[in-house]
């Protein structure tokens, strides 16, 4: 197993090692990925290793007196991570969704920092020490039906409003000193894929405990709250104008009634547009819905890959094939599909 581990990304261990600088190896959220991750996990459990000692911020306690070799496992809703100090080396091994090649949350955030620094803004000066506490105050995304009775009902003449790069716009709205950089990234996002990734991944990384100790969680909090406020405000306007708000999907709104046009509509950062109009629409749950626009069927089901839905038809979101592949973790069973 040591030989297999050394084929993964790792760094040389030392008495003082920075957890955030340990390179990360990722097993994708598939049955194959779970099997490979579990192989390492169960092997570690059988070894006579110490439990890794952590600081209050989630770092690795340093010093020659700390017990080695050691490991631990951390679990949250999007990732399971092993941290291993063994044979003079250090690993971070994750089971989570893989990000695009050549891009990760850390790389996106680091690139964002560089863009800001060129404008004389040092993001390090914004870092906080109580990121874990601040992270707990971050609002949940707006996802799901406005009323439970809207589930499992077919609506006609339904439209969808989408906000452009809404979380990034939320950061620009609450911290105007970032707007110039964010707007530049937004305007060039179609010609430079890295720019789109920077916009998409940076704000999530800011509140990542494993990635940065959530040292910029307050920026993520502000961006998400601003998004939620704008979405709710527009939903109120829609209802005042006689539309029926059916469901939210983070930075978008499904609503029934005539196509709405109004304040804030446009193609700029944080502005909104109607990207689907005059649809037949039905939601099964917060993470599962289907719609038809211009005789083209679309299914949105969290936990089911898009390519698996390419041949679906109306009603298939209620079939067995639409049941999401959910992976769960337990100390005894490791990572299990639909466990």
C-alpha cells in the first residue's frame, strides 16, 4: 500500500507541516472512486497509527514531540478526506466531485488574489481567525418550491429567470473595491474558461474549512446573502405583478405567468434575464424537476449525470433510473452507494 500511496500526490513530512500546503489527490464520486478510497481507508484502520492532532482552526499541530505516524478522516456534506502522515510523507486524499482539469478551488482563489493584487488590493489583509464560526452563519442556498403543494403538479406557461454570476455579483455589491476585477473576469469568461472557473469556485473556497480554514468565510457569507436578498426581492416583485413563483434554484426563479421584464434585467454582472420561456414544468422535489421548452425535454436531477438523462422523456424523473446516486460514509462501512 505504501507504494500505491506514493503514486498519489504527496509532500515530504516534517516536524512542522502546513496542512493547507499538502497536495490533494481526488477520487471522483463514482463507485470506482469509492472503492479506491475505501481500500486506503480500511488499510489505514488496520495499521497501528496515532490519531492526527489538530489545532482549533483545523491545522496540524506541529513540533517534534507530536506523535507520528498519524492520520485522521474528516467528513462533510460534499467531501470525505483522509490526512495521512506516514513514512516521512504527507497526503490529503479526498472523495468528492472532481473540478475541471488545471483548476481547483485553491487555484481559482489564488488567481483571484493575483488579479486583486494588481489593483493594489491584498486579500490576505481580509483574512479572519474565526472562519469556522462565521461559516456557520452563512445562509443556505434558495432551493425548492415556494409552497409544498407545487410539487408533483404540471404547470403550463412557466418561465425561468437566471441571474448572471450572481454570487460574484453579491461580492461586488457588498465589497465594491472588488467590482472592477470581478467585472473584468465576467466580461471575458466566455473567451477564457479559467476566468469562468475563478468566478465559479473562488467564493466557495473562501468558506472551505479544509481548503483555507474558512479564513475568508465572511466574504462568502456576504456574497451569498446578497444573492438571496436579490432573488427574494425579485420574487416579491413577480408576485406583485401577478405572477406565481413556483420554485427557487439558488440564483434563479421558476414562475408562472406572462414573461416578466423589469428593473435589473440585462446581460451585465448580477443582472438577470429570462433564459427559458413558455415552458411546461413539473417539480418532483427540490433537486428534481423537468420541463419542456420548444418541444425539447430537459430533466434536472441532482445526483444523476447529464449524459444519463439525454434520452429521457416526460415523467422519467419519477422512474427508478432517476433515483440519485447518493454516497454516504460510516466508520464501519466506509463510503457506500445509497447506504
